[in-house]
C-alpha cells in the first residue's frame, strides 16, 4: 500500500517538473499596434517556446520603446519587456532565454527593422541579421549573429 503511494508520488513529481520549468519563465509584455500581423507571429513564436505573453494594442509602440530606454535607431514594429529588460523587434526566444540566464548589464535586446527570416518574419527569403545587446548609452554589441541563406 505504502509502496504504491510512493510510486504514485514519484509519478506526480515527474509530471510536475516540466510545468514548474515552464512556469519559471517570466511573462513577456508586448506593445504593438492592432494591425501588426508579424507581431502576432512573433508572439506565437514566444508562446511555442514556453513564454507567457501579455500583449497590449497601443497607438504608438515607439512611446514604450522610449519609456524602456531603448534607443530609437534600433526601432522595429513592437516593443516588449521581460524581467526588467526591453525587447525590440523580432528577437528570437533562444536569445531571450539566454539574456534571462546570463543577466548582463544592459537595456535589453533588439533586432532593428524587420529582417526576413527572423521569428515572425518567415518567408521565402532568409536574410542575415544580428540580435543586439543594447546599453543605456545607446551603444550595442552583437549578442548573436544569424546567417542568411
Ligand atoms: Cu514585425
């Protein structure tokens, strides 16, 4: 009887672990315009990678970009916030996870413009693009380079 209980307990723990791991990922706040299609595709990409997304339609996502301290020159179609960091544009989930693990001193990550082939911008073409780690003074370093093809 007791052994059976322990087996069931072990099973319950095994089942609970993946959920606990997912719950550990913080919520990504996203600010976008109502009509932005690629923004929705990017949100789906984040959700498919275990993030919870709280999206808000706004008149001007640029106001939020400014509020979050992200330099205008890195601007894209949507602005987000996660774990105290700003996210600008079509930033891949893998770099967001890395950011939250490494916790560097920075404003956040940006993929300026809307490069073809970035998450949410899938199509016939795949352009090379950089995920930038942006500093409060507006300078940036390449956090990850994606090859085009
Ligand atoms: Cu876009």
